[in-house]
C-alpha cells in the first residue's frame, strides 16, 4: 500500500473521530464554551456551544478540498513545486499536510471540551508540537520549490 493511501485512510479516520467525538460530547457541554486561546493556552474567547461544530466543518472542507486538488496536479489553486505536479507526489504532499491539520483540529476540540467540562485549565503544549509538524511538512515543499527555482535559473 502506498504511503499516500495510508495517509488518506488515517486522515479520513481522524475526520470521523473529530465528528464522532464532537457529537458524543455536544449534549453534555455547558451553554458557553471556550473557542479562542492565547499563546499561553489560556482561554481568551468564548461562544455558545454550537460553535464547537465549526472545526469539524472546516476539517471536512479541507479534506474535500485536498482530495479534489490531488486529482488535478495542474490546478491554478496549487502553489507547489513543478516536481510535485504529478498525481502520486501531489497526493503524498497534500495528505502529509492534511495529517497535522486533522491532528490539530482533533486536539483543539478535545482540549476545548475538557476545559469546558472543567477537567483542564488551559491548552497543553501538544498544540505547538503539532504546529511544528505542520510547518516541517510545508517547509519540505518550500525547500523543494527554492531548489527547483535555483536549478531553473542555472539551466537557463
């Protein structure tokens, strides 16, 4: 099985878990829940509990968008290196970006609910590791793009 296929399955499972966890916890949430946090992980914004559905909706949109974009390597919506403009590499890159995004959304939902339930005071440091993973994946694409730009200038 290809790595991109494994990532697609894992990302899809994460999306299902995001929806299922949110659905299971929704009824027991207080009317007002934390929805925004500062860099120290402290709550600095709250909303009605229905706002908890925003992240699953955004996660679904990203999943559908990336699945669609991976089918069209020459899409004008993509800003990726030329070497990524084939179905196999593009799928791997997009699903690699999607993985930390899904983890981030899942973690934020879980921790927001824990805070709303009074089981946790603020966001944990895990978010910074997940964001670091996301930047690392995006960084690979950026480095590859810069390398291709330099090679292209040298060859012309």
